[in-house]
């Protein structure tokens, strides 16, 4: 494995980790909403929003890096 391969593997693993955590907190938010726990629901949705911002940033960096590698 070259350094470039390791770099792309690390970015893919980061993306997968973020997706897993987003799903986890979305499920937590649904459970809290069903239980009527407004505070837990808001906290979980807030975590989801923050993780989605991070995931969006990571995707943008990945696209930028991929475009630069093609040149």
C-alpha cells in the first residue's frame, strides 16, 4: 500500500464512521421523540446536525483532492 492508498483508505473510513454515528444519533432522536423526552430529542438532533456538517466538509475535501489527483 502506498501513502496515497492509505490516505484514501483513511478518508473512506472517516466517512463510514461519520455515517454510522449519524444513523446512531438519528435513531436515538426517534426513540427520545417516541418517549416524549424533548431534551434528549433536541440533543440528539443537534449532534446529527453537527455530524452532517462535518461529513459535508469531508466530502468537499475528498472531491477537491480527487480533482487535484486527476490533474
